[in-house]
C-alpha cells in the first residue's frame, strides 16, 4: 500500500516545481494540507536558529585550526594550506546557509503578517478583532527583535571570513615559513572577530527560542 504522507509530499513538490518555486503557491498548497504559515514560520525559525548554532561551532573550529597552523612549528606547508582551505570552505558554506535561512524566515513572516492583517477585517466581533490586533502587534515586535538579532549576528560573519580568505589565498601562492609568520599578525584580530560573532549568534539563538514560544 502506498504511503499517504509520501504521496502528499510528492504532490506538494510537483506543484512547487510547476510553479517555478513560487512561495505563494507553496504556502497555499501547504495550507490545504493543514500546514499554516504560522507552522512554517516556526519551522523556519528553528532551522535558522540551528544553522546559527552550526555556524558558531564551525567558526570556533576554524579559529582553532587557524591557531594550530600558526603556532605549531614544522610539518608540511601544503598540508597546512589544505587544512585552512577546508576550514574556509566549510565556513563559507555555513555562512551561506545562515543567510538563506534568514531570507526564508523573512519571506514567510511577510506572508504571515500580511494574511493576519487582512483577516482582521473578517471579524464581526470588535472585541475579538482588537484582541487579534494586539496579538499581531506583539508578535511583530518580538519578530523585529528576532530578525534584528539574526541579521546582526550574520553581519559579524564577513569580518571573520575576509582575513581567512586573504590568508588562505596568500598561503596558496607562498608556501614558505614567511607566509606562515604573516598569518600570526592576523591572529589577534581574527580571535576578536570570532568572539564577537559567537556572542551575537548566541543572542540570536536565544531570541529565536523566545520567539518560537510566542508562536506555539
């Protein structure tokens, strides 16, 4: 017997592909299956939070590797370059995932708040309309804090990536002791930037947890 859940998911995927991935079609289709924008928003905030946790861990790992390359004497310079290059690639991937997750949260929040505002007009009870209006305003305030924290954390990523990119590129074409020594001059700045990034990501993660509670 065919799995009903699998058929539903396959149907949703087909519709999305046929629509060119249009988010409006996606939201409308999901709603027909009982998955509302509020549910999608919770899911996307959770994923954005998790992506920031993973990015935080990755950048801490990159800093550790950076330290090991500049402080441990001897060893293959080629191997050291490959180690840093791998860490940079992983960091770039995590950074992009954070950006994509934030964009997804922004997209569904706009759709949710627009729908919520429009549906206020459907109330015949003034009391219920006012109650829903207050809830909408409170949710938007919580959301503003959340997205502000997420974007502030995301803005800390590039200052970390820039020196890593520069040093990996420099090391690629200068596999010698002098090149390794030049990395050391960047160490203090990178450490400071990573520390700032981790602090902001932890704040964003906490805001995400608080926001999720307001929607559940």
